C-alpha cells in the first residue's frame, strides 16, 4: 500500500472510530436504541418538523442532521476546500435522493444504522448488510461499463451556500424556535439526546467525515473497483468500536426477535438496502456522504439532500415506510419502481465510445 493510501486509511480509521463511538453514545444519551445515528430516520424527523408529513411520532428537528452538514462546512472552510460546484445531473440526483429514503425506510435505517443495529445485537440487520453489498456491486457494474452523470463545474458561491444557510436556520429553530416547530413530543421523536450534545457530536462526526471522505457505501465501491481497503477499514473500525462500546455499556442484546426499530421481513429488508446501495454507488455516496458533500458546497449533492427531505415526507404520506410487521404494499411497489428508475438511469447515462 502506498504512503498516500496509508494516510487516507488513518483518516478513515479516525472517522470510523468517531462514528462508532458517537452512534452508541447518542443512543446512551437518549436517542432510540440502535439509532444513535441514522440519517434516513433524522431526515424523516426533520421532514415532519417542516410539515412534509403529519406523523408526530417521527417529527423532531434532529440537531445531528444539521451538525453533520455544518461540521463538514467548517472543516472544508478551514482546509480551503469549500468550493461551490454543480451541473452533474442535479435533477436525476434529486430523484435518486427520494429513492434512497424509500430503500432506507423499507429496511428501517440507513447504511450507518445497518451496522449500528448489528453492533447492538440485532441479527435482522444481516439481511441489510447482504442487500447493501449486493446493491453497491450492481452499481459498480454500471460504473465499470462507463456510467457517468457528468462533471460538475464551478458555479455561483450563493448556490453552494444555500443548503448550509438553510441548516443554520434550522439550527436556530431547534435552539430557540417554538415547540410546535421543533416537535419531539411523542413516540420515537421524543427519544433524543440533549440538544447541545447532539449538535456537537454531529458536527464533530461531519468534520471528520469531510476530512477523510468517509462513506459506508464508498468503502464498498472502492473495494469492488480497485481493491482499495483504506475506506472500508474505517467502516470495519466503525462497527468494532460500536460493538465494544455496546458491550461495555450493557447495550448489546443479540437476537432476531423484539429488536427495536426492525422487522422480520428479511427479503424486503435486503431489497430495500440493495436499492440504497445501488443508488448510492451511482451518485457517489450514501445519504450521510451527500450531507457532507453538500456541506462542502456541492450543489449536486444538495439536490440529492433535498430529494431525501421530500422522500422523508412521501414515505409517510404514501405509507411506504415499513412497520414492525414488515414491508407495506406501498413500500414494495416503491422499491420496485426505484430499481426500474435506477436501471433506466444506469443505462441512459452510460458513456459510449
């Protein structure tokens, strides 16, 4: 391994360690069990606070989400890496963002939560791991055959600052806004860590992820494409650190039944996470990575994030989100449509000689 790869690996190890510890710590401080960090869950919560859906149990202006993006922004500014850029098929990315949330909510968690659930002893997450790997592998097949959404170019600084500014507005709202805006009163939304801890830990994780380019699906993609293990080693340490801390805090409860925020519909869990892996491979990163890229001024990633927010509303309004009993009819249809859409995009955007 070259010295460049070794340095990249160290950065990813640091980010993975922070992610694992933060995921368990936030659950210990009050977030739902095995959901210390779940970008799709947080997106659904924020969508509820923005009145994109009407489920009060999933309505809370999660500070971690703002922390991820703003932490990445501050790190990018400090390193001179904030650059407003865009033009790589943003409307396609918007719809991929919607389907990323569809897949996550069929599984009941994002790629980060897949490993946090597993580190907490939730063996139902194994189907999610298999699906995620399969989905990224499918996306890599298209990348190897010339899939390309286009190259982003420099754009107006205002465009790059739009989403960070929106996150500043939401941060002010969660700190000083009315309860009717913040939510977090009933159900899973009422389970949350203290505000400043959530915001601070989120900002730290976002900053480290910007420094290292840490991404769960990105690690799998790089391994499949080039056998590069620098990023996937960080994913491994993320899982191991979460597992060790769960064991130390007595939060490890192995089994298939009665696991929080999960269901036993394994086939659809696999399909949902495969959809996420496929979409993430095509647009260059999982939901968490899209937040970090948007924090760097990437307008195309910001389009994906806005698609995620819209998706966070639609999965509730259209009964797409799985229940504890398993995938819903709406979720099954939406997952199938998601694969059709991604396959169409994959074929249409293959560069031909």
